[in-house]
C-alpha cells in the first residue's frame, strides 16, 4: 500500500513541461542487455575476489548464493523492472561520480540502477550496484537528499555489509554447535516447537541487531562521504525525516464527493450504495498479540534513533536546513510524477493507480490525462474481475491498518458489479 | 504489490538454508485445520486456523489457534494445551458468542487406551472477549438445578454408574440442556427404563435460570405404548416438535406446538402425506444435523429422501406453517415425477449404466420452493473405482412440483466421491450460488485442467460462469473455499511467487 502514498502528498512545482518529454525511454533493450552483461561480470569478479578472502567452506556456500542471486536479479532486469532513461541515469551518475572523486576509498566499479518501483527505497547489491527507486524523485525534495540516500548506500558497499551479513548466516549454518542443537531439538519428544521458536526468535533478533548496527554505521560513514562533496550536509537529516514521514502515513485525502463527480455517467447514474462500507464492528483487533517484537526483527532502526545518533556524532547536523530544488531536479521530479501511474500499472497495482488518478483529478491536475489513465486502469480491473483475479491487484479492507479514506475507496471498488465496472471502463477509455 | 527488494531476496535465500528452515518449520508446528467460522446467527464470521505444536508431556499437546476476520485479517490468537488424544479441533460459535472447540480424535489412541478405559477428550472454549482458552463442560440439569457438567468418564466407569443407578431406582434419570438465544434454556428430561422411556418433561427457563413452564407427557408408557417429542424449532412464539406416538407398537406422528410463554399446547396436528419411514428419516436427520432444515419466521421446511418400505424412491418435503400450525408432506417420485425430464431414470433413482442420483445440496427459497442439486454417482465395483459424471439440478415450485431439471454436463471423474464443492445463500436468502469443479480437456492445447463452475440462481434465473483453477503450462493450482457473502476464497499455489497467495474474489452475479 505504501508505495503510492508519496504522490498524494507531494506538491509538484507547476513548471510547464510538455508531456511527451515526461515519457520515459522504453526502447531500452540494448541498454538492458549491456547492463546485464556488466552486472554478471561484476558479480563474477566479486566471486573471484571472495575466493581469496574467505575460507573454502564459506566460499563454496557464498558462491552458490551469489550465483543464484545473479540469475534471479538478471531475470528481474530482463523483465523490464528498471528504467534506462538517459536523463535520470546521467543525474544519478553525476552524483555518484562526485562521491567517487572526493572519496577515493569508494570502489571505482560501483554503478547505479534505476528501479521502476515507486516506493521510497534504495538498496545496495553485493557487487556495488546501487538500486535507486524512482519513488525517491517523488518523495525527496532536492538533489542533496538523493545524494544523502546514495551516500548511505555507498557506505554499505564500502563496509561490505551485504557480504558480512551473508557470511554471518553461512557461519551460523556451518557452526557445529548450532548443528548439534538443531539435531538434538529434532530428537526431543516434548516442547520441541516452543524451544525451536525461542531459538528461531533469538536468531532473528540477533540478525535484526546486526543489521540495525550496519544501518547506524552506514549513516555515519555516509555523512563523512557526503561532507567531502558539494552537496548540502543539512539535507542529510532532512532525508531521514522524509523517510520517517513516508513510513508513518496512510493513504488519505480522497473525499466522498469525488466519487459522485467521476462516476455519475450519462449511461450509468451514480448509486449511493456504491459507497456503503463493510461492517467490521464485531471484531476486536486489540486482542491480537504479535509473537515477535517487530522492532527487534526489523532490519532498520527507528528513524528517530538514527537522527539522534547522527546529531550526537556530528553536532553540526542539529541545525538542519533544506536546500531549494534546482531546475534539473524539478524536471526529474516531473518525469517521476508522470510515470507513477504507468509504473503502478506495470507492477499491476491497479487499485493504487486508480486511487492516485482520483486524487489528482480531485486536485484538478491534468484532468484529461488522468481520466484516460483511469479508463485504462478500469479496463484492467474489468479483466481481472472477469477472471476472478482482482484481489491480486486491489487490496482487501484491513480496518486495523488502513485509513478511513482508503477503506472507503476499497469499499467502492469492491461494491461495483461487473457491468458497472465495464460501463466506467468504456466511458473513460473512449 | 510488486516488491523487488533484491537484498531481501538474497537474505531469503540464506534463510532457506537447511538449519534455519528446520527451525522455522519446527517453530510453527503443523497446520491441522483451516475452516470457515459462522456466528451464532449463522452469519459468516471468518476463519479458524489451528496448529499442532507438539507434545508437552505424555498426556498433552500444545495447540495454537488463530481467528481471522471475514477478510482474512488476524483477530486473535493464543496457545493452549489439549489432550494428546486429539489430532485437532473443529470450531463453532455457541449461542452466547463464544467459540467452542470440538476435539477430533486420533483414532490410534483408542487402541492404545482400549475401549473400556478410553475417556473421550473434553471440549474447549475460546472466550472471544479475552482470547483465553478453557475446558468447556457445558450445562447440565441435576436435582432441579443447573450445574457445570462433570468431566467425561470412561465407557467402563459410565457403565458402572448406570448399572448402580438402575439397580437402586429401576431406571436412570436422563436430561439434556439446550442453551437458546438470549440465554434462555430448554431442558428435556425422562426416565430410562432400558426397554422404554417414561415421565418425559420439557422445561423452559429464562436467562436467570428461572423456570417459565414445564410440559409433562408420556407418564403411562410401557414397552408397547409410549410418546416422544423431537424439537424442530423454538422461536419467540412457540416450541415446535414432532411427536411420535407408539400404540401397540403402531407408530403415528404429529406436529406439536407449545406456547413459549405458558407451555400450553397450541396445536397437535397429524402429519400427512409422508410415509412413516420418511418421517423416521426426518427425525433421524433432524436430531443429528440442521443441514436438511431451513427455518423462516413464518415456516419451517424440512427436506428428506422419500422412503417406501426400505427403499429410497424420491424426495420429500415437510413444511410447517408457523401461523396456523398446519403441517404438510409432499413427495417427488423419481420415476413418476422426473421421467419426463430424465427419460432413463428408474424408480430408485438409477439413471444409466449403474449411475444413480446422489443429493449434494438443497437450496431452500423463501416461498417454500426448493432446488435439489444431485450428481450422477457410480459406486466402486470389485475391479473398478467409484465414478461421477453430470450434476443434475432439480428445481421445484412452492408446492414441491418439479418445475425444471437442468443437467450440467461434466467429465467423468474416477476415484473421487464428488466434484461438488459448496454453496452460499445470497441477497438475504432470496438467491443462491453453488460451486463445483471439473477436470476438462482444453480444445486448443489438449491439456487437461481443472475448471471451477460458478452457478447462481438469482430471481429464479440460472446463470453459469467458469474459471480455470489449474494449469500445467502456467504452473498453478487454485483451491476454492467458502467466503463471506458474494465472495469466494481462492488459495493459489503459483510458480510465480507474487501470485502465490490467498485471495477473496467477488462473484460476478
């Protein structure tokens, strides 16, 4: 659900760009192939380097994992989950080059890859590929914050966190004491499940702790890298604040009148019953207790703790001040803005795409464009309903975790009959 | 939603390593039941899931239950210890809104204990307000007071108690308590003289366990003459029962209606139009299940096979009018009434080549009409497996006359009892939808895949839809299951991980 939240809150600068320029390059086959080749080579080199640095047993398992991962990830690239648009690539590569120029310890063979994913997220692959989600361009406010995210990911690579994590798992797997423990547990007649759960929980908590430590380390080193570049240091903290905001909001903002405005059609009058909400009042969700502490198994520490730690280490960060976005960033922000819905459709998140269309129409932004996209989404919904697959692409109501506005939207979508969906789809696809 | 957390994928690969996987599997236990849960008003509530978490000592196992809402969101969960004799539990709501867990026996335990020493395991109760689980003993009525029933005893101990009581009094006192809506209680009590029962009493209590009325009958019973009453419904106005009267071993049956406020007899009307064997069948099914009965505010409809002598010769319907307390029996004979629709049918329901019609579901509609869904079934022979073919859908009018017979053609299925799945009432019980599956060959690809057939009867109009639920090429298999009104649950196992999910899909009626 969260992958479409940002777009509802973001106020796009109203600089007039032609929409044609906003379309991302999709004739990217040669670039994709070239990237796969480069990615496979860098993974091969990494495996070769690990042979020298790791024990034989560990290396054998590491190699197997890396090769499996390489195959899976290459498949992801082949399936067009990434953008190879020159404008965005150039922008990201310029930032990466600035980091490399000012910080010689950053490996030269590192590279960026732009994901179509609309979440506010980025990650570092073991070979030094930094995957940047297009979502960063909607949610973050300027070039300096993108640099902040990249600085953090670069640090993960420099500190080899990915390899260290894998080695940790492999050592855990190979540890004779652990093996004996599991074997003995299997033989136990009584309380096997409870003991296994405790052991499993301990392992997850320990992994969580290790990965949270990695995050703190990457935050700290990231700042040192950033400090040497031209980017605004104060925005480093702002980046974390934007992530915090993103993590805590739920989709909201769609008001009831928009449904009547959009779905009262010449050949199909709006029905008030479409807005009827499902009743969940007989359930008491407060009784549910999670078996594990979410914070303890989370890979990332609380943002607040990360900010506090950075401010403690680097007091100059206490006074954060965000830069204004430059013209180039504004252009890319627009590109991202126009590609949210196509990308959500690409990832088959039709429900989210419709929610955003409605939100933008409500805010009177490119109404014709968004009505056309609405029609395209409803055609997909129609097909899915006919095939009994809609719940793949449209959430169910979850009262404990969804806002009233989002539940209203889901109720509306699920209340529509097949014929009603067809009429909406046909009307807006005209 | 699509998530491409490559790093996460990498870590998942690591988690899939043998040791961690072993631990994860051991920690979760074995899934031993997943079932739909209906509330005390028979409305769809959600789902009940239970895991066996292994033995905690020589006598007990630990179980973990999870209750999900109608949209598959978690509502509550807890662990409890249950007897080792149980493989699992099935859950149902009691009239007070608590979830009762009925034990499902591990039959091997019966032979370990021996029949004489075996004590049937206890029921459990989940307090829906706190999630806590406790042993459930139910209510008993002893010495003119309600008490918690005693823990179960072994067959040998029970037999000893019965012997002692019969020796002391010449009979044993039996009583059964039914908890009714709004906390009301109904007690049925009698003396068991071994060869016959006598001195029956029906007692009705308010929610404070204060007796409102009692109805005594069968006080002059002997071996040849006796009376018994079987409850078929109780509502805000009356108690409705079928009274069996045995006079010199001859049986007659009446509908008896008692005023709910006074216990006075409002009506005692003979049941006509049905054979004694059919009424006995109705009594037998009524006592064991509500599946063949539909209760409305103004009527009760009971369905049965029609039995002539000892043979099944068709279908029967008993309808009780709650306004004037009249009772009618109607019959459909296979041969006489279905011949014009199914030319090959014989008088015992045989249709062709050893196949005969087996009822799979009954759909009751408010005007008293009903539809009988049957399937052509051939039992296993000495050298052949059981087989099923077409579904046959018989629609009657409100007078139980056959209005329409629809044959829903289906491929021959071998070795399985049925292709029928389940049904659901729609639109305030006005309409119905039922589901079955069929393993069909695709005309183009020539591959055989399972197809789900979705059949709706809405405003008397039959409509059928179909959707593919398995594919060898696309590597998926979908298992349908019941869901909230207007929806179906589809559990999909797909080679593509993102489609590997449990879905709730809205029906297109």
